[in-house]
């Protein structure tokens, strides 16, 4: 089975090894935001493994995660579901504004007192 | 000049599939000293061995090289073959062209070249071999079993049954181990004590078995057939020969607030105690940490009430030295400490207990006389949540990476027993996987679900929160309904992972027996020699080798006993003649070899030497005890003056091998 670009990207940016998951569900047992979420921490891990990233990207769950990392903290296999949620969220954000910032448009935007740091962080957020 | 024969084995296609065996035989036939070279399909077969025997006789061979599998596999076979044809069996060398060549290479050309080099190396070595003769050492007809749980008990009984003396060493005041603490056993639900205590009594009454309770192994020296062991008998402060086990001292002792370790600290006992009613030996022991008399010299009640006059506050640790032919390790296990799992609130609430603690809570001899009550307020629990795999299958640093194997079954047992005795109690079991391989095991688990209505939930508990009203709020996932459950429980039972007893690691060092990264003893072969340690004369029984339940433990215990009996039945053991020896003229007495010797085989003697000027001089030189030396070769490498050498693996031979490879 071919691995999609999205799956590769998520695995690379999260650093999570989804094959280590043994489906115990402790992450979802610990999640304080569980009832708010459509997909739950263990499903994030499973869907990445099964290459169904699209489902996760389109789910409001990625915005409901509190980022408390308790799922990763409790994980007995060091998989780290929160790292995956974070990676999917970052991918979704970048997608929304894929071409928000174009290099040629930048000079027109810069004012004298624009801090350089702002530009760097904008690039990090809005560019691949 | 040696007359060397070379025999190249095809091993079916194992070797011949990747190595051009004909080319190897032909190339090796041209090596200096080689007078005969051939190949054959299976050299280890009878026909193959006859081929070797005939060649030895017909060509008057003085040394042979067999290019075949690892020497661990068939060195002994070919040595016997040579001996049968009248050739000294240490004139045989094996070139491993299977494991180290054909199995790891794909390219025929490369593999054939390497096989030729390996063969050439063996030829260079065998040319320098000298005939060696194995000497014989007697076997002490006595076995030592370390650990008095069900594993040690069964092993001791079986060895004694064959007529050999057995010493059973147990660090606790009584034998019985973990099985004595268990209430009922799966899958038959018979009472553990009812089947264990008769075996304990058998041990005590068997005149071949000597029980050293409240004792530990202090040191181990020697080797297979002749181990020299020091046993430390810890002071009980009670004279074993006088105590009748009447128990009056335990009733009268004023120090009633001593934690009862047999009940895992769930209740208290007196400072002088007998762990449980059926203890063997049934002798009182004083807990020195709590006894007022031993701490500050004020009390002495037990001494006054003891009709037998057995109390001896001045008793000291005793050391006993004994010789053994074989040693069996049966050191057992403990549940892990749960300090790393604060999410389960084990240290916060007394109503969160481990499964072993639940055994005591449900036991008729336990703190509540067999009625299951919450430890906090002694009320009847109506909702109980079991959590499986607490610390098992955990690859973070918190727990253990392995499956503890017994938890699925004992949890099903607990759930079933509770539902049977208290039908008004709701029982939930959170599981990752239910693993029940074994005779009647899966049927047992299904009975818990189908006949007893235990709620099995595929998921894991994420958090246990003690509530102000004394309840425990359990939050866990149900992966199949895809919801998060919040259960108000009265008790939570944690199936804690099991780990080898802490005494196992220092013991392994004493025995030079190898262990894995989890501190389980390693077996000599995972499939074919499961009850022997790679160290000769050391045998393994029970959980010290890996997680197992009672039926498996008993089976392994008897297997270990059979191996011990096989060893003790031998009139003498052939010792390895490949031992170290030192050239006294070169030895400078530096002690390097003595320091590296893992077997204590090297000592130093003062010896008189004649000097060139006709004077005599006393020099300190190394001397090797060949009966103790195992031929590891550490000393030959450590020796700075090249005085130490190993028969069968001399420095000259090793250098010849290196030269042959580099040629």
C-alpha cells in the first residue's frame, strides 16, 4: 500500500511512531476533552496508521483538543497522540492559508517598524 | 608433520545452496599438511561419520577439520567419531561454514571464498593441536534449591524422591511463597492452601529434605558437581530446636501494631509472629524492627510466657557451609511497585488495591476473615472496577515491556468469585486484550462473562479520582462503543505487572548465571533447554525464568528436578581439558590473571627457583587449579608477560588462525 504524502508529513512532523500503538485506549480514557471531540485520541493514532488523514483534517476535533498532553503522558508505548493532533492541526492551518504569504508581496507589506520576527513567524505558520 | 583430513558438509542445501562445496574441498585439499579432502551431503549422518572414521584409518590421519555447522551443534558428535576411530577427540576442529557463512551470504562466489578461508583457518589451528585428555571430577550427591515457593517445593520433593539429599533455602520465615498468599486457583477454583500445604508438610517430613527457612545464600564458589555454598541463617531470636509453635508468645506480645507482611500490610500482627497457621517450619520469629526488647531492652514478655524456653534475644546470624552437585534457582516474583502510576490513585486511596492484596482481602485467613470489605470503612463494595495490564506491556520507563501472563486469568477469577459470592455487586473489567491460552482457560474467562455477568470493557482506565464521599470516580475509554465511561466505584483493583524478586540479580552474579534485561534468568536454549542455565550445574524453576502460572511452574519445577537427578546420578563428570596453565619461568607474579579470573581458579604460590649463578631465589608465581578453571581464556589475555596459555586454544594456535585468515 502506498503511503500518502499527508501521512508521511504527519509522521515526520509529529515524530510519533503509530505502529507502536497496541490499541489499549488509555489515551482516550484519560482525555479531559473527550466528550467535546468527534474523533478521540486513539482514533487519531489509528486513522494516521490507516492513512485516513482527510477525516481528521476536516474534523472540528482538532480545535477541541486542549493540548494538555495527558494522552501522551499516560501512553504506555510512548506513541504520543497529542503530538499527532498537533501535527494535524498545523497541517490544517497551513492548508487554509496555503498561499497567504507570497515572497513578492512582502516588500509592500513591510513598514518601517515591522519587527523581523513577525515575518519569520508568519512564514512558519503560513508556508510549507 | 600432521596428516590432516578435511570433510566438507553440504548440510542438504543449507550450505551447498550458497557455497560451492566441491570447490571448497578441492581448494582445502591443497593446503599444507592436508592428505585427504572430500565433501558429503550430511557429515553428521551415520554414513558421513563412517566416511570420517574410514579416512582416519586408511590415511593415518592425525588431525581432522570438519567444515559444517556451528561447533555448538555438532562438535561433540565429531569428537566422538574421531575417538571411535582411535584419534584423540581434541584433534578435531570445526570450521563453521553454515551459521557464519552460507546462512548470512547470498552471493555464491563470496560465500565460497569465505568458506575456503574459514577452512584454511581451522587447518592452521589443527596443525598445532596436541592430544588432550579430559580428567574426571566426582559429583557431590546433594542439591541446593534456592527459594521455597511452589517451584522450589516441587523441585525439592522430586529430587528427594529420587533418593538424593536436598537443601531448600527460603528467605522468609516459612516456605510456601506467593501461592500461600493466594485464595483460590484458576481454572478450577480450588483453594490454594488446600493443595499447597500438604506439599509443604511433605517437605518437612521428608528426611532427604532439609529446610533452611529465614536463610539466604551468602556466597557460591566452585563449579558443576562441586559447588561450595555458604548459607546465612538469619537470627530469629527463637531457638528452632525448642519452639513448639504453640503461639502463646504471639498472643501475649504487647507490640500489636506491627504491619502484617503476610497480609501485605492490610492489618497488624505482633512483633513476635508465625506468618500463618500452616507455616512450615512452624516456629516463631521476632521482628527486630518492632520488638521492644531488642530495640531498647524493655519487655521480655515472650520469654516469660514461653513454656519451652525457646526465646533467645542474643541469637546471632549463623553461617553454614555445604557442598552441592547442582543448584536450582526458584527465586520467584513480586508485583511491581505502583509509584509510577499516580493516575490510579493507589497511594491516595486505601480502596485502590492490587490483585494480590485482593487475594488477602478475600481469604478466610485474611484481615476480614474472608468477607470482602472496603479497606477504608469496612463496608461492602457494590461497584468494583478491575484494571488489567497495570505496568505490563509498557515500553516507557514506568513499567515492564513484557506481558505478565497470569493477570487475565486471575482477574477473571476475582471477577467471577465476587459475582458468585456477592451477586449485588457490579464488576467491570477494563482490558487491552484478554489472553487466555491454556487448557480450560478461555472457557473459564467466557464463564465470567456469560454465566456471571461480568462487564468486560475493551479499553483502559485513564484516571481514578477519589471523591469526598469516599467513592472512586473512574474515567476510562470504551473503544467499542466509542465513549468515555465515568464509573462511580467503591473499589478499584489493579492487576500489577510482576517482576523477578530483587534477590535474583545478586544471586545471578554469585552463580555467574546470565539474566535478560528484565532480570529474568536466561535459559540455555529457549526451546530445547528451557530449565537449564547456560552455566553448567545451575537449573531454573518457576517465574525466575519468565512469567508463568502455577501449572506451568510445577511442570517446570519437575523438569528441573529431572535434570538435576540426571546430573547427580552420574558417578563422575568429565572435565574440560582446555584449561589454562602458566609458564612459571615467564610469570612475574603480577596478579593480573588472578584479578580477571571469574571462577577463582588462580592462586599464587611461592616457589624456589635455581638461578644461573647456582643460588636459589623464591618467587611468587601463578598456579591454576584445573578442576576449577573453565577455560574462558581471560587470564591469557590479561597476562602481560605471556606466561599464561590455554590448552586447546594456545596463543600460538590463535596467531596461526589469524595468519591463515590474513594470508
